[in-house]
């Protein structure tokens, strides 16, 4: 599970060029996803900070806790690995970092950093390096907005796994139905599909790594599905339920989401109406994901389908969001984000209809924006006919 | 899955008393674990912020994204729920929060906040409320250092689940051995034990909720176990391996860790030596967890056992850390933390010995500090005799 060296070297070139042009001596990167993106080190996030330095002179290092030294080296991290022993430390990680900068003659340098840093960390760094001029920079976030071809290939592989997880979830329920067994609980379905996805990943890849998770799933049926972000419950699914399988998977921490709504048994008129509205909005919104249109504009066109069907009161969220090294990242397919879409962006398209006391309807694809139009990386069938689980 | 109202009311009393005494008009709480602790709302953490306000006049509200409204209400969140529609929003969540404060006459108030807030969020709040005086406060972190009796009961329940996960992992390997099957892969063992723990939780509780996870497991054997924070690999465990099961579970987001080292087959002299050293350090370090001693002092006594055995080069980390609503939280059982232990603290005790190319040895208990001495909440057997898996 590695990207070719050329990916990291190309990214480094772009970072160095931009921080140099902005007059910085270098950039301090502290967000785990940014570190994974820039140098390919994926690690368990704890209170122990990881500090990646990229100098305008191409000098770089990644400061990690001692317990991650060997792990970072095994991952062929594209920066020399230096360590501090532990957190909080008699000498703090921030003081270690300050020493490393002082040794480079940058005690009074101009240092860029990313705004995801906590106020606490910023305070400690400022105290350790009182003469540095600190400036927030979105250089790395800007690069991450569009994906390189090598990354898109990982998203494609993750999409294949995620679609397979949907099929496994459906089959799990169908097997119970055909065997005349009790239907599974939401939590059991979640465990089954996440296990299926994890197994596939371990079968397909050596040296599995991830930032936040390999595979995940929210499963909710009946009234529970009216909470877009609820958790699977111990309720058994039952005939008559609307069921959302909201699944995710990652390959080298390149995420996809694939979500489908199923109906167990013959759909009622209400179920058909809500399903078709959600599906139509998703189709319109996905087709609108074209180079040059803004996130806000695409979102409005998508959600208008639901509002125009008289279901505006059942909206609970935007159309979607960017997906990359993080499951949710910029740009945001929402009214407040004026970012124009560009080729290479990977976005979720997942409008939903949530009817309190009844259920929820959401179909999500992970969509690649190309010069030729939107390409759905997730391809599991979307129609109600294909997503009725016969009971 | 609820704590009694009295827990939240008592905590509110203490927060209000302390922020009032410090002269604040109120405190803005943004960390998910702090929100879960103060008002009992556990939610999926995304880019959408949740802002909990607790006024010195006991007035409070929790500002959540619209998609979490119903979910927050179902959890009997101990604060009125108000919403913003989405992130980033045409009107940002921070502007919504500012409006709520202005309506309370606090546009020029003195507001405490926790230092886990990001620089980015702090910048947006500062812009939305330019006349507020902002001050970092550790009021909530201070309260969280010691656990209430109701919370300790949840930790005990989680410990029972975590110990059962250890037994399930061991049995999984023993079954393969006795059936003459191939032994499972590290990733498969992880999936099995996490599934076992999750199933137990769903069986035992209604309305399962969590902040970061229900149950988790790192499983590593042979050379892979020399990385304290590596991930389970696709390598099959084998006779002769040292195997670490590093497991965690939570009940209402009160965590425990329970970790044991097993040897598959008859231990070699080296395996015995490393195991006994790690076990002895863990015993000494746990017994040292007594009221009034400092974290630094306890840690030194614990790790000295390993250094005195001539294995200092195999140390990779401190003795342990606090456990509560977060799996890792203050205090830190490490040289750099002078915090004196107090009754009601819950700590991990988990020194380890890591031999590159050979394997790792770590035994971890979750320990409650009491006036009568340390109480191990996790109780799975710890001796090498009990943790040899006969092959």
C-alpha cells in the first residue's frame, strides 16, 4: 500500500514552490491527513503530536513520538524521521521542534502553519519560538482540493470495496429472509458489512494502513433512519422498513462513500414517493457536478428538487462534500461554499429526505469531476426496483 | 444508556461555581468529549461544529447542525438544543453562536473557552464577536480528572466487556489450533474481538451511543508487535509468536483498556525474560498508583524496573495515561506530568518492552485510584503460565 515516489516528490515541488513564492521559510504541518498526504505516514492519532516541517529550501523532517519511529520508517515516510520520547515530556514536543528549527537558523524565521492547529499547540509553539513570525497558510488544503491520477486510482479501488459492502449487507438480510430466520439488528448488519470490507482490504493489500478507519458503516432502518447521523441500534430490521446502508471504505486513506436506501418488502406509496424524490435529487445534483459551476450552485439545484416536490421540511443537510485523505474535506457542496468545481475533485453527492417517525432516504455516490462531466466511482444500482428486498 | 440527571446537575453546579468565581460570564465548550461529559450528547464528529454554552447564570444551550437536532433531543441532552442548518453555511455556525450571545447581552462579555479549539475556529469566533474578551480555561479538564461514582460504574461495566474480548481472542486462536486449522491473521483476530465486544454492548444496553468508538482492538504478533502503535497486518499468527491483544471498550463513552501478552506454544527463554520484566514493571507501576504520589514519580518507579533489568533500550513509551470520556486524557503517567494522584482518577498502567525484529510485551490494566490503594478494573489473568496458548 504505497503511492509511487513520484507522487510525493511532485507534491513536495508544489508545496516548496508556493511557500517560497509567499516568502515563507517553511511550513509546519500538524494535521494527520496533511501528513499522510505529503509524506505518506499514516498513524494512530493520539495526544502525541506529529510535526512535519517542509522548508522553502526543500529541507524537511517529521518529528514523531519514539513509539512510532519504526512504524514511520517501515512506511517509507518521505521525510527523515526524528523523535521525541513521550508526551507531555520533560522537554515538550514543541521544544524539540523549536530546537530543530533553531539548528537550521530559523529562530526568527517566517513560518506558515495550518489553521487546524489547536490554540493550545499554537500557544506552546509561540512560547518555544518567540521570535518566529507565524502565518496561517492554506497551501496544503489548496493542493488537496484536486486529486492526482494516482490518488484517483485508490479512490476507484475503495469504491469497488464499498459497493461490495452494499451487496454484502443486502445479501445478509436476504439470507435471513429466505431461511425464515429473525432479521438481523442494525448493529449486526453494520458489523457484518464493515467486516466484509475489512476482509477484502486485507485480502487485496499488503501493509494495510489508514488514518482514521479502513471501513465503516452506519445502518439504520425504520424511524431510526430519520436521524441522518444516528448510530446503528439494537432494533431488528423488519418487513416494511426503509433501510439506509451508509458505508465508507478507504485505500491508503483515500476514502469513498457509497450509500443506498432499500425497502424491505413491497414499498408503500409513501415509500415510493420519498424514495423517488431523493433519487431524483441525487441524479440531478450529480449531473450538475461540472467543471466551472460553483458548489453553492450545484447544491441549490440538487436540493431544489426536494423543495419543489413539497418536501423542503424533510431536508436536514447539504448535497455533499469533498472526499480525499479525509472522509469529509473541502470543498463543501453547500450554499455557503462558492468554490468552482475543477477536474480532479472527488465529491459526495448525497441529498436526503428525512421524515420524522417514518424513516430516511439517502443515496450517495462518490463522484469524480472530469472535463467530460461527472463520473460516478460508486456504481451500485440506484433504482427502487433494484433496491427492494423481496420479503 | 443514560447517567442519572443528578450527575449532570452536579457537574453543572461545579462548572457554574468555578466560572463565576473566575469572573467569566460563561464558558464555550467545543470539544466533543467535553460536550458528552457536561450534557450527555454523544455525536459523530465532523467538520460541523457543536457549541455548548454554559453561562455563569446557569443559562445554557447547545448549538448543533440541523441533522443532529432530533438525535440530540433523543439523548435527553441536558441543555436546550438550537440549530444552524449546515456547514459552512451562508451564515456560519460561529455567526449563529454570536447572535445567541448578543441576544443574551454578552456581546462584550468575558468568555472562557477550552484550548483544544482550533486556531481557525478561534479566528472565526473572534471576528463574529469582536468585543468579547476571550480567555482559555481548564475548568472542564480539571473536573474530568477525577470520576464520579456513576461514571466509575460505567468504567466497571466496560472493563467486564473488555476482559471478555480478551477471552474471545484467545479462544479464537485455541479453536483454530485444536481443529488443526490455519491460524487466523492479525486483522481477523481484531475483527473477531471487536465484533464480540460490540455484540455484548448491543445485548446489554438500549440506545447505544459513543463519541469515538464502542470497541476497538490492535492485534499484533511476532515482529509486528515491536511497533507499539502499528496496525493489525494480514500476517497469520504462528506457533512461537508473542502476541499482544490491545483492546478497548466503552460504555456511554467511558473507556477502559485491557491488554495482555500471550505466547503461542512453549515460551523460549527470551520470551520468558521479556514477559516477566514487562509484567513485573506493570505490577510495580500499578501498585505505585496511590493517592498523593505524582504521575512522574509513579512512572519513574515503573519504568525503572525495565531499565534495571538492562532493557532500557527496549522502552518506547511512558507507563500510562488517564482514561475517561476519552481513551487518552490527562493526567499523563509520564516524567513530564507532576500531577498528584487523587481518589477517583482512572488510569492505564501499561509499560512495554519492544524488541526490534523479535516482538513486543505489554500488559495493561485500567486502574482506579482509591483512598485504599489502586483497584484494577480489568482483571484478566496476567501471568505467563495463564497466558501461554498451548500449541
